[in-house]
C-alpha cells in the first residue's frame, strides 16, 4: 500500500513538470497574527496589539505558463500569541498564481502541516500528597491547515514582493472547550527565484 501511495504522489507531482523549466524560490515573510474567525478580523490585525509572525520557506514550480503557475512550498514559521502560546508551524502549501501581466499576479494556496505549540502558562498536576506540582513540558504537537490569498508584484526577473492574508486553523487547541482555534495572519514578504 505504501508503494502505491508513493507511486501516486510521484505521478501527480512529476507529470505536470515534464518538459518544464524547473524554478525554485526562497520565501521570506513577516506580519501579524490574531485569533479571529476567518475573514472577519482583518481590520483588527492592523489596529490591535502586534503579535509577530515570521516565516521562511522554499518552493518548487510544478507548472508554469504565460498566465498560470503552480508552486509547492514548504514554510517554517514562528509566532507569539501573547499570554497564550508561542508556536513553530511547519506547513506545506500548494499555490496557484494567475499572472495578469509580467509584473502583477494574484494567488491562492491551500496549506497543511504540523504546529508545535509552547504554552505561556505552566500546567500543574495534583500529586499523591495533595499538592500541585508544575509539569515540565516540551510543548504539544498539533495540526494546522488553512487558506491564503494575496498578490505579488515582480520588481525584476528574480525578486518579487508579496502581500497576503492567511486563515490558519490550529487543532486540537484545547480538547475540552476550544478544539479548533482560528487565526488570521496578515503578511508582507518577498521571494527570490533561484
């Protein structure tokens, strides 16, 4: 079964690339993150408390045409949600770009991956003597998935700037009362073609 799934994966990603000029890119982004329902808290990202989000990534072109391109990116990020948690998301994204002309393009991407969260507050457990002890923790593993929308502006042949809005869903955040925590991320960034 594993060989079959691997064969399908190779076929899906290799066939669109046949005969293409393979391109790669490095992504650098920074922005702010806030807990909000999808698309409802965009204005609070600009006016509320700044919560840093940084991300670095590497991408491969799957298919490139005059007006369309598909990219596969792997991104590693860091964010600090004040009083709640810090986290390291490792996300893969499949991105579609529509190129209006040589300079301007719009994109959407589907994102999924792993988030390792470090809560700001400690956890305490009741021991056998009836006292609370602080539990040592190396964080907790979680999953993340979401959607990004944005636009690129090509400054020269290899360098582009980007503005994007991402909806990131983190699960399971707290199983008992918040199983799914939605985030909105407003980012500005750049990518370099290699």
